[in-house]
C-alpha cells in the first residue's frame, strides 16, 4: 500500500478570492486528483427591482484558477 501526500489547501472557507470572470467567497473545498477543488459563491450584484429568486450562483474551480483578492 502506498501513501499519497496532498499539499495543504491554499484557500480557506469564507476567504474572498478572484478568478477570470469575477470574485466570490470560498464555501467549501475537497481534494480531487492531486489538487483541491473549491466551491465558490459568486459576489452579489445589486438587487434587481423584482427581487431575487432562488440561490445565488455557485461554481466549482480548481486551486490553479483562483487568486487572493
């Protein structure tokens, strides 16, 4: 049996990050294929006149796609 070593995640929960196309908050992260995958809740825009409907946009990005703000 061999052990697989993973590096420590670069980002933490509730940390603001930026990426191509926007910025958001790290909501969770998991190890996947030798790297970390992060669930990012995108920053809210101004609320439209008709209000918000449903959950805000959440995306999955790899560590290589993220930068600190």
